[in-house]
């Protein structure tokens, strides 16, 4: 709640923020994000990307573990903090348990809906990664910019709901 109050008057400030979030193996268990390799074993991908007003990063695929950095206590890894400090990256403190505030969640949702609408789901890990890259790149930048411009409304709704979840 304090986080939202402190940023309740932000408007153009959101245009200089880079939003990042990874989608981990097994997260949301959407069958379109998994490829059957064996009868009882499912392989997923972990991908990472960032969005900002007017730009986005390439979609990156991570093998093995990734230490997320979105301020949820299990994810605040020392190695990540050291890397960010060493590279002069300033972190915006983010309230734990508040994914509904982050516009990148909607980008992941757009990608998921695109994959669900495929005539034929990817049959290999490589094909899945290719479809994810296509989905990532096909999202119009204007849609991403619109999501970022919605941040004042998101924060305002958070304050109005006294920190409870929002409709976002």
C-alpha cells in the first residue's frame, strides 16, 4: 500500500521504467507451454524478457535455474543483487505479492492466448521456443506502451482498494 501511495502521482515517470519478469517451468501449467517428450514427462521452457515504453528486449530462454528479482523474498538472491549493483542497475522496489500491478503480466497473457490459438501446438522444444519468439515479437509496441500508460490507474486502484487485489 505504501508503495502505491508513494507512486500515486507518477505519470511520465513510468515511461523510464523497465518491467521484467520471467515465466518459470510449470508456471500456470498452460499445456501450450509444454512439449510431451515421454509418456509421463513434460518439458517446459523458462523465458525472460523486459518491456519499457517504446521498446522491449529480445526474448531470452534460460536453461537451468534462474534467480528472479521481483522482490518476493524467495527470489531476492545475493548473486542477482551483486550483478545488478556491479552493472549500475537501479531497482525500483516492488511490492511482494503484487503481480497484478505489473504490465508485463498482460504481455505473457497475450503470448499465451496466441499459442492457444495455434492450429497445431509445437511438438518439440525448439518449435515451442520459435512460437514463443514469434508471439513476443508480434505484440504491437503500442499495446505495450498502452499497458505502461495504465500504471497510474493500476496504482490508483491499488490505493482505492487499500492494497487488495485490483481488476488488473
